[in-house]
């Protein structure tokens, strides 16, 4: 026993030499054994012991997350530190983010002025205020240092930013301001101060197509698509349309979404002349207004939800929504622009190939006058509060017959989103008895203004 004692003592000394001393936890953090044996006497670690490092809330680890006790009695890697930092906020693909060069922000308070006035410059210079040091240490990907500023802008000129343009990393680990997002600019046509109506492209004009099921006409065979109406694009996934365009006539039966499609960026009436810039999109849902009356065509309004987002471009943009209070003049005096395709156009007519989206200016006709006008022609009609009548403005150029188009009506004025005038959706062509386009009878439109809240609830 005596002879073997020195040997045992030597072995224990070698073992102790090979142990690693406790590396301790970083300031504002802690360490934890995550592999291998526990510490000996709470101070030493055996070879193979793995220590992991963690930071307290609002701090981020810079350096090695794990260190292993090696055979030479040293820990692998370097001791990490905990740094005040913020996780980068998630942003959409439409937002561009820029990290601003690191600079220390300074604030002026009333006390700055008080102290500078109360003390002589000499005294202040003898005890200068210490400037905060710029942060050190590398952060893992997706984190930014305390007081870092991120600047945001929209990647496309067709979008505008909501939320903060600049956000700062705070001591709490959170970011100042509101998360930015980009939404399409509505109701704006580039480089057009006083839009001419003829041959005009309206980027929010949507062509609504229906697939034939059992109709057999000379030009319509089963499974063919035919143009039924115009709708208005109000955001990347939402189109506002007259309810009668997407239901079986005289019923509230909604046409199957598979038998409906929308075409954006269309100009020529003839589908063979459609340009490459058009987007043909499928419909995922039809939302009919619950008060729609298919007999009187009261509340003749519906929403189409698109399966895929519309790609916003020069030719495809949404129109703004407005409420009655946004109109600067009374609705009766408003000049309204109506646009649409001739849905009754004869494919075989010589002018069909060159027929385009048509537009013209109409003026509102008093509802009572509109009813009397129809009564004089032996047609009893009821103009409800959800409708307005309008007839062609003889002083303005026009190539549209509203009785032949399932068109949309828009007005150009400053809205809530911008002081700059924009185009706002105010109506949808609903019904007309002016069969010969003599303009002797007014056309009835669905008022869109009263349904602004309902539309916006379904735009999300």
C-alpha cells in the first residue's frame, strides 16, 4: 500500500492539472453544463465537459455559444460576451431596409441649457460629459446593436409606406416606432393632369369574364369565356363589382368561382388583341352584399377575392375608396367619369377589332326626376337610396353608351389619404332602359360611397 501511494498521488495531480477551471458566465448572462460530467467541487470541469452560454433578456450572445474542456486543461474557443441588441423586425418583400451608419444620437433638454448658463465654460470643460461608446463585438445574423437605426422605403414607386420610416433599437430589446408596410398607391395616373376620356387607359379597370355552361349562340360555344362586366381593383386581391354580374339574373345564386375570371390591364375589347402586360387571375371567393335585391337591383354590389395577388405596374393599379363626406361639392353637381367595354359588341362587326375601353363624363340626375323620366316612357322604376341616376354630360367628350357597358364610375378629387387629387370609385353601372343609346333615359348606378366600410372589412 505504501509503495503505491506516491503513484496514486502523482496520478491525481496529473488529473487535477488536466481539469479546466470554471469559465464563469458572461456579464448579463449565465453558463450551464449541457454535456459531459458535472463540475468537481463546483470549480473544475473534467475533459469533455461542455458548457453553454446564455444571455439575459434584451442581450444577445457574441462569440462562442459552447466551450468544451480539452485535454490540455484549456477551454475551446473564446469566452463570449452579452451585448445589448435587438432582433431585426420582419418586413415584407415590398419594403427595402437600410442600416444607417452608427452614430450616437444626442438629445437637448432644458437642463442642458440651464447647466450651460449656470456654470462657466471652464467648469464644464474640466468635467466633460462622457460620450457613450459605440458598440463592440460581432452579433449573430439577424440582430442589430443598441441604438442602431434602420431606415425603410418601398421598393416600387407604385407603393406608399405605412408605419415608421426609421426605427431605433432600444435598451428593452425592442424597436421604436411602428412596423413598416407598403401598400399600392391608389387612384393615380402618371403624367396625366387633365385626362382625356377617349382612348384612355384606366389602370384599375377590371374585365370580368364568365364561362358558358349551356348557352349556344353563333359566337358562344360551351366552355367559352365571355366578357360580362367591368369591376374596380381596390387592392392587390380585391375587386368591387355589381352583384348582378356575378349571380344568375333575377336570383341571388352566385356563379361558381371556377366559371369566373378577371383580366387586369386590358384595353382592347377583342381578346385576340390583348397585350402581354395583361394579368388573367382566378377568383377565390365571391362576397355578395347581404342586402342585395336581385329584382329591384337594390344594393347591387359584390366583392371578388382573387386567388393570387395582382402585380402592380404602370398599367395595373387600384382605385381609391371614398366616403360621402370626402366629396368637396355635393354629389348632385359632381362630374363623373364612366369607363367600360361594350359588352353587347358584335364580334362580326367591322369595328370590333379596334374597339377599346370606352369612357365618358356623366352628370347626376335627381332621383325623382329619373323616376318621372322613366314613367313618361311607360317604365315604372324605383330609385333607392343606394342608387343614383346619371346621364351623359353634353359638354364633355364621350365615346361610351352606359346602357351597353357594365362599367364603373369614378371622380377625381383630393381624399383623406392625400391632399393631391386622386381617382375615387363612386359607382357601378347597374341598370338602364336606354336600348338605342339615345341618351333620353338616364342610367342607374349603384352608389359605392355608402358601402366603403363593408368593402374595407372584406379587403383584409
